[in-house]
């Protein structure tokens, strides 16, 4: 079956637009970042964008930098609902090989879930990103990174938290439409029918899906047109 490559980018396109739930994603305002082990950095070598970044330094125990804070520096959890999907990312850099950094979700004020991890090497920015689906019984959630006890520090910039529930739903719907149409066309092909128009319509459906989330409605309409052509050929 031909691959609809663009479908894999539907949610990603949504991630690239819309609202970032992090109030100060570049760590530009010191008053937002008063957490233990967190300081504001102005050394341009460790700034990815803007004029500042955040430095998270390890201590005698694991330390966490939460992304969702308010102007007093207090951590402000997001109110969430079951099955919502959140995309979280940031960029990390270290002066030395640092080891593992976790991307985490803290739910209901205390329980920590690991979303994903990355090993930070010296000298370059590394992207840490992942998706988290809100489980049953969770009402509030915070997102951030966590480092283990020890020595050393990691620099953090361009933090992002975004809900992508609708984008994921759209991707699932378009994939389902494509699979249904392909299976119908394949069955007609076994009967030796002429399907040039049908495949042209399917190709247009793929191009529309490649455009991302905003094209979802058009893709659905084109899919229905293609199904109509297939029905006519079969009649």
C-alpha cells in the first residue's frame, strides 16, 4: 500500500502553531525562575535564542526544573482532563558530557511520570521532546526536566508545552479514511476495473493530507468523492 507520508506530520504541524503554555519559554525574566538549583544564564555560548537561558545545577538529590511558573516564581499546574494529549519540548546544552536528563510530568501535585530521556553531550544543543496523555484520575499536571544527584549543570532554553489532542484526532481520522479508500480500490482492482480517476482522486487526497491539520476537512471531502467514483466504477 502506498505510504501517506504527510500524515505523520499532521500533529507536528499543529505543534508548530498555536499557543505555548509556557509563559517565559526563554528564561528571560528572573522572577519566573526561583526554583531550587535554577539560575538565569547570560553567557551567550549557552543561549539558544533571546539573551538568556536557564541553568539547572545538580545537588545532593535529584532536581527538577518545572516549565509552568507564574511571575512570582511559583509553580502553577495546568488544569487537565483525562485523555488530553500534551506535547512538551526544550533544548539542552552542557559544558561537559552530562549524562541522562529526564522529561517528566508531575500529576496531582506529587506523582512523577517519566515521558522520555536524553543523554546530553558537550558542545551542542540537544532537543528533548515527547508527548504525554493524561491518565484516569488526574486533574492537574506540571511538566519539566529532572536531573539526578551529583555535580554538573545543564542549560535549558526554548521551553514548550502545548495541548495537541485535536491534532492527534485529526491525524487518526485522515489515516482511517485513507485505509478505507485504499482497501475499496484494491478490491475493485482485483475485478479488472478501470480506476485511473479513482487513483487520481486518491493522490489529491494524499496531497491535501500532506498540508497538515488545516486541510483535514478538505481531505475528508476528497475522500468521499473518491469513494463515489469507486462506487460508479463498480456499478
